[in-house]
């Protein structure tokens, strides 16, 4: 008889942990930061912290897009190629027509990204192609298009004027605009996911597709919107990428899509869909950024950095799956 209250308290503790996973991620980030600082005290310098913020800002923006897609039960492997093509296209336009206003260039980049996202959306909603297959195909198509647009050349720093670089480097209250853009995107989409009808439908579709259909939700329209938004965010991130580095290569952001998936999954987004938060994704991106920065500071080779990142993704998927199974079991017991 005494074991029942004890089991009940354990279930309550687990439910609390499952619903406050961001706190656990934050604790891991603090622990990781302390361990890195022991080996490399420069880690906590203001310059290095600023570098981490700049490194993860574009990642946060695209990871937000990936999070929305994954919550619907899908995935977008084309976001990095989208980012690169938008940056290259705008760079080529900027080089060809040097006097083009910055806001028109940004709008062009976002428009191209949105069209690419709508292409994915059409394949998935109208063509009924599984998201992983559709976006894997468009990833290769878009990556190949970069060579066609660039004609094999790069966009060099001399092609990117200072007024465009200010999109990333202009400081407000001593904070670079690149970081502020990431904060603005996070706040907007956190509100969108939590307080709008479309945001709630995104969760409903990923949680229980049949129930969403029965409830009268326009599933295909919501999926279309999500992939279009993912494309728009990737296009905007491409503009910021070019503004920060002032160089666009044909292999720009190669493999970046894996980092966006890692940020979402490490941040607690279920790879099966239906759950996840923007805050969790931000913390996941911060974890990835700190890990990469710390491994570099302690002189770990790039190969091992990639290996560690892969292990982190696998570990996060396994932990998420275990939590999901345990949560299902606990909820079943509570109903009895």
C-alpha cells in the first residue's frame, strides 16, 4: 500500500520534468560551460560570448523553421540549400546592379526562399510525396541551381557594400543586429506557435492527424503554410549570412540542415511530431554553439566535432523516445 503513493509521487515528478524540459537543457548548458571554462578560461570572455551569439543567430532563425516542420511530423532537408541559393542570388544581383536598395535585396531573398518553400509544400500536400523524400530531392536541385546562378564564381567581399553588412554588424545598445534579428524571430514565432489558431493546428496535426481531420482542421493548408514559412525564414537567414561573412561560396551552409535538426531535437522537439517549443530550440542551438566553440577552444579536431555532434543528435533522439514512451505509460496509469 505504501508503494502506491510513492509511485504516484514519482509519476508527478516525471510529468513535471517532461513539461519543463527546457530547465534540464539549461542545466546541461551551464554544466558544459563550466567544464569548458576549466580547460579554457577564455570561454567566458565577453568577446567569445559575443562570437557564440553571432555564430548561432542564423542557426536559431532556421532552426525555428525546422522546429515548426518537425512538429507537424515532417522534416525539411532543403533549408541549408535554400539559404545558400538566396544568398548567392542576391549577391549576384547586388554585384550586377550595385545601387540596388538593401530592403529590395532582402525582399528578393525572402521571396526566393518563400517560393522554394512553396515548392516543397506543393510536393508534400498536392503531390503526397513524403517530406523526407521531397526535401531531399529539392535539396539537391537547389544546391545544383547555386552553380547555375553563380556560374561557378563566388560573391566576394568587394561585392557586398557596407550598407548591406550593417544588417548583421550594426549595433544597437552594443548588440549586433544579427543577434537582435534572431531575438525578434524567436519572439514572433513563439507567440505564433502558442497563441494563434494556425500555431495550435500545427501541434494538433503532429499529435494526432486523424483527430485533426475530425476536428475540421485544414491539414494540407496548414502544412503548406509551415513549409512556405520555413522557406521564408531560410531566405532571410541567407541574407544575414551574407551580411555577416560578406562572402558566398557555392558550398555555403553545406550540412547546415543537420545543425537545424540537432537544435530542434536537442531542444526537446519530438522527431515524431506533436511536441516542441521555440524556447527549447533556442536552448538547443545554444548548446550546439557552445559545444562547437568549446571543442575548438580545447583543440579538438573538426572531424571529432562532427562525430560528437552526431552522437548528440542520436542521444537526443533516444532520450526523447524514452521520455515519450514513459509519458504514455504514466498517462495510461493515471487513467486507470
